[in-house]
C-alpha cells in the first residue's frame, strides 16, 4: 500500500532535490527475463495519498531530504491557505431553495427532475446522492468503491505537493512498507502538481520547477513554451457544476489507481521482467481527511506474464505440442507472441496442435485459432501438424514428454520413436 501526500506549494520555487520531478513516467523498456520468479507472478503494494495545503511551510521543505520531508509534512501546522472555505455539502444543496433557471438541471433527489441531456454528465446532486462527504482541503465524496474529488473553480491550477509513501511492500527491490516513495526514472516521489480543466477532462499535471521566471515577463513565456508540465493522469468531469458553488466532481479512481510511483519500472529493473499495473484488481481502500490534509489509500496490484523460472520449458530442437480450451483466437495469438518474444519458438523442430475446444470468437470469426497458429508457423518455417488426439476432449491420449519423435507435415504425422515414462 502506498501513501500519497499532496500539499499546497508556493509557485516559482525551484526543487534541487528532485530535478526530474516533471518527467513523464512512461519510460518502460524491455529486458531479457532471467530472474527466478514464478510465471504470472502477482504482487500487491498498498499506498496512501495525502493531499494538503501547507502554504509557506512547503517552501521550507523544498531543499530537505525525502525522509525529513515526510516527518515535516506530517506535522506541519495549518496555514492561511488551509482555511479556504469549502463548498456546501450535497445535503445543503438538496435542502436549499430551487436552483435558478440557468442551472443545468435540478437535484436528482427531486422526482420531477428532467433527464440528463445526452452527452452531458449527471447533475452534482445525483452523483453525490447517498455518498459520504469527507471534508478536507479538497472535499471528497465516497460511495462504495467510487471516490470523487470536488473541485471548485478556484481549486484549478493551484499548486499542491503530492508526497507518496509505501504503506506495505514486498520485502525486496527497495519496496518496503513505511518508506517514502523515491523517484524512479522521473516517476514517483514527491511532486508538485496541479489540477487543470481542459473542456470536459481534468488533468493532473506535475509542474516544472527546474526552470522558473517572474510571472508576466518575456522570460516566463519562454519558460512556459520550453519546459512543459508532465501529464500524470486525467479523468472525465463526472458531474455538472454544483448550482451554488460551481464545483464539479472528478473520479479519483481514474487518477490514483495508476502506476504514479513507477513501481512497474522498479520491479522490471530488479527482476528483469515486464511488470505492469493491473488496474482492474487495484482499489481505493480508505479515504480520510483533516482541515489540513486528505489521505487516499490504494492497493495496487502488479503482475507479469514473463517466462523466468528455473523450470521453464526447454524448446530447443523439440516438437512443441499445444492445445487450448475456452480461449478466443486473439488470446492464443498473444500467448504465442509471448513465447516468440521469449525465444521459445526460434529453435523448434516442429509444432503440433491438439484439440482447440471452444476457441471461437463470435464477435470476430476471422482469423480463427488455427489460422493464428498457422501464421506463426509459416513465419518461422515450422512443420505444422493439427488435429492431434489430445486436449480437453473425451479421447485424450497421453504423450511422453522428452521422448524422441519425428514430425511430418506433408503426411500430417507426429511419430513417437521410443517409450516414455508416463
């Protein structure tokens, strides 16, 4: 679990400790798989995100070490910026007099409210109905697994310090619970961010702090043109403006259930495998806030499908026999491409295919599973024999692994030349 901490920061302050804080975190490369970790290994890392306005206190933290920053941020006193008034809650909106005629729609709690126009987000009150409001520097709303951040017009383009921390780790690769997250190739670690609205999207940007200039000067315009912020994430506006405050909602799940820490890169560099975030199995675990800070805890799931175990199959000068059940052709193609990328098909003597049961895709009938396999075999000039008697079928024959055999694609035969121990 990772802890993210975001605090307000005065603009125009350089950050010598994190010179790459504005660099994009999409710097994944590819490395040969060699570390002995299990196939399809899955890792769970918990994180939490703290959002906080700290005003002048942040300026004191710019030049200090990360661990010192963690302690200081956790105990920083409230400043004037943290006393900014919060927009009214949904309960206040629902109990207020009728919205003016210029409002997009009435609160969803009223049975006579008009339907939401096509292509527009639902009304603010409809999204927050039955949701728990959590007051903090930026109000949040939670309902089941969904979390929304309420952004008033004045909250956009305001600098915030995001300071992530690992709540739990994996016991190796420098991923240990209780540590502040350090930058990896420009991703992760404390960063000064801002929310920016672009039409119906809200972007979370890491601001450039390396090169600054006085606002309103020609130098400032040159810096803006030459040193852009980095996009950390974006999400669609989730509601129409609140009739009273003008605030909109943005879903926090889409912003923070991503690899903002660059842990995929760190795992890849440590284990030489292509780890990536499995957002579908990641979740926001808890949300809490004080007048000075707000914390979002996430559980991030990382996985890899690379081959890298001491027991991986040796395919050199071998006849590879494959069968499948319930997998559509595009997934079979993906598996074959994985074997191809791992070098497992380059030195085969031949390829034998058993029974492919339920491997059709009604949405995309072509190419079929056999066509996908045949395409790979042709590209490698491999002898190919199909419809062999094994697989998830009634008459499934045993084939001795490691026994000497021959393959004849012209006659459609795979012949076993010696007995095997089965």
